[in-house]
């Protein structure tokens, strides 16, 4: 697969758009390095497309500033035949015509152009954020599959040791040979589960290489104990709403709609068209220099356009409120999820430690002839299930915390220079 290469203009737009702030914290042990993340995100097609969109919005803003009117050149050439004498005379004219924006309209167009350019910058920042969300999700899918693969590999090793212990007891006459088959069957089942986990890990690796080809992957997963949230919900709510690209885009759309409504109201006073012309008649014996002005008469079209733009401005205000309302709910849910996930991990860790101690005791008891093989296999499976649940709970707690940090701009320095 050929990697997409950003164009020179896209790279310039990205350099102007994204200001890499000083790192908020050291690199996280269970996440890729921050610089590698930023590089990978900036190379995604969505972010590169958004960078090209900035250039388009800048050009569109310049169009708005320039206004809808241009100069036009008019000219005519005619021949006059004198009836009485049959003489032919040459007449011609030339002129310049343009429409002039009334006072106040240029200022509104300048503001509209500024907000239009701002919308492109905000869209690029939102694209960067969405790409980061995708990276974080696939990364933890890879971590989860890798951790499960490692646990099943350990379980396979433990069950292989159990097979050897059974064989020793069979040779000593302390166990039936059928127990070797039972132990081997358990080991093979664990090996099948390990291969399935390897498949999930390989699929996640493929997705990371496909979407973020420059992102380095460690040889083994490196989960670390997640931290509890150290700030109340109000803190995350305030920071999450103050820098949210989606909300800023909604507010920007509302401001653009309000400016368009004001511009439509201003257009109720039509712009005059002014012409300056020079005429020559009768082979230059008669010459004329003049100015003409024409002004459209305001009619139904202009009034209905103004009504439509005001209604659209009201609609965008409500959409802005809708976006803010939804984001408040999402941030609150994300905070609750992170809190609950950390508590669940604490509980599953305790349960995993207990089942692990119990499995070790039963395995030792089997070597002494004080427990059956079925008891050992059941205890080992319970131990593995508890460890799988604990590991997944640990990863869920870390991911939910990182997701909240990402959405509130506390994880990676990917803030767009959009202010």
C-alpha cells in the first residue's frame, strides 16, 4: 500500500494551523510518545483535507471581502447614414460600469469573511481531534488483545507444567493415565484461545498500520496501573466546553448566520450601479462625457431573503444550544464512566489476587495428592478468568480516563491555533 504524501501547500497549512504547545506532562507509559502521535495525526487524510479546506476558506473569505461587484467595460460602434446627402458618419462610445456597495455593507462583509476563515481553522482542529479519538480507540483495542494474548500464553505455560506434574504422578502410580489426556486437552484449549487473541491483536496492528502508518508499536503491551480522577466534574465540564472544537464550530456557524441576516437586512437598501461613458458622434464633431446611475427597486425577493436569513440565524442559535447540551451530557457520562471504571478495576484486582492464591494452593495440594486434577484445572481457569477481567478492567479504566482527558484537551498537545 502506498502511503499518502501531503502536498507542499497542505504542509504549510498544517504548520500554520497547529501550534505544538509545551508538553502538558511526560509521555504516558501505556501510550505512544506524544511527538509520534502528533506526526501520525497530521499525516491522516482527514487532517490533510481539513488543511486544504483552510486554504479554500481563506480564498472564499477574500472573495467576500472583495464584494460581488466588478468593473465592466462597455463599448459601441455604429455608422450613421445621412438621408439627404447619403453621407456615412462614424459614431462610437466607451464606458466603465460598476455597482457600489452602500456604506456599512463592506464592514459586514469583512466580519463575515473573518468568520468564514475561522470556520476552516476550527474544522481542521476538529479533524485533528477526531483522528486522535480514532487512534486512542484502536490503540486500546491493540492493548487489550495483546494483554489477552500474553495471559493465554502464560496460561498455556502453566497448563504445560500441569501436564508434566500429572505425568510424574502417573509414573509414580498416584494418578490414572487418563488424567494426562485431561491436562493436555486443557492446555490445547488454552492454546486455541491464545491464537484467537493473537488474531485480534494482529487485526488491531493492521488497523494501526493502515490508519497511522508512522506510529511505532512496542513489541509487547505495557499496561500500567490507571490513576483515579483528581478533579471534580465541574473542572472537566469547564475545560471541556471552553476548548471544544465542535461547540466552537456551532458558535461560529451561529455568528456567520447572524452576520448574513444583518447583510440581508442591509441589502434592503439596494446598491447603485454607476456608469461613466464617453461618446463621439458625427466623426467627432459632437462629443459627450456623462455619468449614469441606476438603482434597483426593493421588492419581494429582498424582503423574503431577509426573512429567510433571520430565520436561519435563529435556527443556528438553537443548534448551538443543542450541541452544548449534548456535550454537557457526554462529558458528564465520560466522567462517571472514568470514575466507575477505576472503582471496578480496584474490585477486580482484589478478586484476581484471591483466585490466584487459591489456584496456587490447589495446584500444590495436587502434587501432594490432596486435590483432584479437576479441582486444579477449575482453579486455574477461574484464576485466568479473574486475570482477564482484571486486565480488561484496568485497560477500561485507563482508556476512559484518557478519553476524558483527550476530549478536554489534557492528553496530547493537539490544540489548533484557532483563537
